[in-house]
C-alpha cells in the first residue's frame, strides 16, 4: 500500500507575487527620485533663494547687488545674528531680508545693536511678529495691500527722486512724525524712522522692488539704490536655521510659542507643496488598492468533493495541530444547533444552557446522561475522550430524534 503526503498549502504571497504587486509603485517612486535629483542638479549652483543677492532667479536680488557694486557699494551676505550685529556702524546699511523669522531674543539683540549705531537698517516686509521689537511705536494695519504702482506722496528725497514704484504689502502706522511714503488707503507701505545721530530704520511693506524681475520697472531701481546705497557698506542679512542664536534663550520670557509658531515659515514653500502632493498620491494609491472587487461569483468546481472528505480533511488538520479544544467546540456547537432545530427552539438560543438543557431534559425525561457536561463541558484531555464525546453527541441526537 502506498501513501501520499499531503502537499503543504499557504496563503502567504510568494516573492514573485510580491514583486509583481509592488513593481508599479517602486517604478513610480524611482521616477520621482530620479526626477528630483535631476531637477536639483539643474537648479543648483547660483540659485540661492528668495531675496538673495547671489541669486539670478526672478525672485532673487543679484541685479540689485550688481547695480550697487557699480556705485561703489560693497555687499556682504551674512546668515548669523553675530555677523549682522558686529557689522553695524555709521557707514553701514543693514538689510534684514526676513525679520519675521527671527526669534524674540534675536530681535532684541538686533534692535540693541542697531538703535544707536548711526547706520541704516532696512527691514523687508516686517509683520506683527517683529515690528513691535524692531520698530517700537509702529503698528501694522490689516489687511495687507496688493503690490502695485504707487505714488510716493511724501518728502523723503529717495522717494521723490524715484517717483512711482511698485509697493504695497504690509501697511504701517505710527503716532510720531516720520517719513510715510507710498500710502495705501491712508497708511504708508514705506516708513522711515529716525534714530539718534544720522541713523534710521526703513520698513518696506513688500520686497518686490528688490526682485530681479521687478527692478527695471517704474522707479524700483532708483528707490532700491537710494535706500541701500546711502552708505559705502551693505550687509545683507539672511536669517538661517543653522544660527545658534535661534535656539539660545528664545523661550526664556514666554516667547517660545512665537518661535515655535514660525517653524513652518522656515520650510521652503516648494517642500510643503511637495509633501502635500505626496500625501494626496498616497491617499489615491490606498483607494486604488482598497477598491471593491464586486459581488462574489459562484464557480463550478472541476471536481465534485464529497462532504465526508471535507469533514475528514478538517479532522486531519485538527489532529495535526492537536487542536482538541477547537474540535470539541465545533462538535458541541453543531450538535446544539441540530438539537435546537429538533426541539423547535430559536437558533439564537442554541448556545444558551438555560434554554437548551431544560428542553432536552423534557424530551428525554428518563435519560441518565450528564447533559451539562456533554453539551457545555470541558475539553477532553486526549483523543480517546474526543472520540467518546462525538459518539455520545451522536447518540443523544438519535434519542431526541426518535422520541
């Protein structure tokens, strides 16, 4: 007699199946990675960012720096607060490209260094986070105004010489007498504050006139040269996350929430949009993979399998895994369901001992069987006990059916 070993079956996908499922996603990710590297390589080099005097981008300021150089003004780019404050002096113009990115502690240090330096400080688009500290006594007005060609309407020589220029953005107001130029609805978008000595502070409501693409329009170039070229040295301060002063004492007086609130503003806008697009792509991929496959369809089996063979196969699985508990529970549950049908009990009460046991006892008043142990008892301790349990359940059903 020959025996055949059961071939093992598994529902786990094979490596080949996993590769076929994932290769599409991996291909898309690979294309995105290569595209990012290529774009990064093509855009590297002289592109340094927004309002950077080294950048040839349309939003860079290389053209402004070149015009200042032709007029004998040397431009120095710094990225730390220590470099910016050390360079202040009566012969220096300090331009702060993004004052709102400075922490409160950095703003106080910068204000202390520039207040009596005798030089000029130009703040580009300072808003509510920085104006109270860097320009005391000045208030910002909401809402911001669109950037457009505007008349100076003030006596500031730099503005009257430049004439019309593209300004707008943040508007300012102050109770003191200062040069208030290029007003929008009565509020200036360029404000000059005098300081001790010959020093002053200039607030620009919008940076557009310093951009490469806007410099040649209207009186933008003239206004930029006069504001930034009044002294022989120009220090162009670009705040950086790598500056150690950004984390030094920023929260000592309860202002840490302001610093933390500006974290997202340090992230380039392109990265935020890229992250949003990746999140959307992930959601769409999840919806695609989780789509409904439709209703089940019956299929004719190529071979008819007897119920007894299915039962024997399941029994062998129980035997192989030594699962007497599952086997006993299955036998008792099926027997209780059949008894409930024979006794005209609701199917929902087949697993209730309070309903099933009295009905069986009423049908077999003289039975000597331990119905509680038989129908709801513990798991047999060995295979022989499991066989006895099956035999006794069959005998009980026959007695109920015959009564």
